[in-house]
């Protein structure tokens, strides 16, 4: 069994994972609403690249947490990862089609 200090460490990573997921959602909505005239088309590309990198970090953190946590917390991470995957695939599909 994990020591209490280690349990606090994993709980902290879980909170970080959930906050990063919320930031990813907010960042996607923000970047979606940007126009080239006001921000610059290159700047929008940089924003989406940063979002993709943060999404990759979020995915890796979720995989680590799913391997280490158990019970309801593991299910919460799994649901958050499915939502992230759906968001990323939806944005990629829209980008390919337009």
C-alpha cells in the first residue's frame, strides 16, 4: 500500500490532470473563435500547436494516473480521457474537412 505522502502526490497529479483538461477545453473554445484579422493567421497556428502539445501532456498524464489509481478515480480519469479524445478527433476532423 502507498504511503500517505505518496497518496497525496497522486491526488495532486489528479487535480492537475483535471485542471489541465478544463484549460484544454477553454483553450479550444478560445482558439476556435479567433479570426486572422485580429490576431494574425500565424498566431492562430501557434495557439493550436501549443494546444496540441498540452493535449499530448494531458494524455500522457492520464495514462500514468490510470495505471496508478484504482476504483472511482480511475474511472474519472478514463472518462476525462475519452472526452479529450473526442474533442481532439472532432477538431482534427473539422480541420481536415474545411
